[in-house]
C-alpha cells in the first residue's frame, strides 16, 4: 500500500511518523520547500531500526513521486495564529489545495483524498467539486479530532480511562460544531446520566474552543499531535478495510435534510473510503444546531 502526505509541516510530518510506525504502507511526504521533506523523511527512516517498522519513507518536491497512491492526505497550507479563526485562512489555503488536487488528478487519479487543511469543510467541498471524484473518495478529517478532544475533556472531568469513552461531534469544524452528549457514552452509559447539564455545557464550550486554546499557547502554530492521530486512525481504517464508524466531513446529498454541502456526520470507512453515511435520530434542537452549522459552512463556500 502507498500513502502520500502533502505538506511536511507539523501535522504532515507527525502523520508520516505515525503512519510509518503502523508499518502498513509506504509513505511519501511532499512539500514545495526544497530539502524539508527530504530531511524529515530521512530522520523518520533512521528511526525504523529502533522502532521496528519496515516501510519506505520518501521525501520529495516532485509530484510524480505520489503516483499510484492509495490515499493522499492534504495537510498543506498556512496555520492559524492567535486571534485568527479557521475561515481567515481560506483565500490562501483554497489556492494551495486546488493546485494539490490538480496534481493528484494528474499523477494519482484513482487515489482516495483526505483533506486536513482549514477551513476544513469548505476545503473539502472545493476539492470534491474541483476533482469531480465520487463523494466517497474525498472527505475531510474533522469530526474524529473534535470527538477526541471532547472525549479527552470528559475523561479528565470524571477521572476515568479515555478508552471507556466514545464521543460524537457533528457539524462544521469550527465554532458551530455540534457535540452530542446523548450519543456520547462512557462504557456504554450515555453522558447525561453521569454529568449535570451545566458540566456538560462547560466541557462542550471548551471542546469548541480547543483548537484556539492550543493556538493561544503555541503563539506561532496550531495543533498537530491530535490531528495527526486522527489522520492515521482514518487511514488505517481504509487500508485495513475495518468499516470503522467515525464522524468526518463528507458531501451530503439529502442526508440530514442537507444538500450540496460538506459537513461532519458519522461515516463508515473501508477500502473504498467513506462508504456509508450514518443518519442519527436527532432531536429538533440538535437538528437546528446542525443546520445552523451548515449555514456557517455555506458562508465560506459562497466566498469561493
């Protein structure tokens, strides 16, 4: 198997490291900066004898090296700085992404595409429209990251293992995301049975602002450890055809009463990519919140 990661910044390089350590696919790391992907790829490759993985790691500035990839992960783009939201990145990152898509179509036209660059839902929408690939082959990594953040905060609050928690966050990857406490469980127990509403609301607010909180601490960059973990989890599900169900940004064509938009919903992942959209029974309040989130994404789409 072969996975190509476009962008060798913190997210891309850490994803390449995690993918290599899974030992299930050769990995290409591509960047426009000469020497950067080569140096990082060499460093990761030299960890192989120590960590025990046995795959090829290639750093490149030439898109020809991504040929015949099974999956291409797009992490290239500028990151947020303090005071910015994800939509502030749109003008620059849409241009970068469409250029990447052109090269994917040229060199790896059968690949599955996972977008990571922000603003995630708008970038995913543009990638689908530009490539004209089947909607199952182009999707965004968002909901799994947001759900992981939600789960992490829940575990700290009730002092339990993070392994016991299955969290669910839908909607756009931004301030309008829709965490679902009723579909979030701790060892199968719905979250509202373990926490007061005020506590849940406080954790939801911190989940929504989790990315900005990290940006505020880092000053000159944004999160990359958790995003790279989400990338690799979804990549593994595809390569191993596990049929894992996680929230992700996909093109909706009537599901949840929404059309012609990319938004985070539960998706089953297998060898064909996003193979099935799962429609949850939402309350009226939750459905309104999801549609409000969709309107926020549509505002971004209207700008492109």
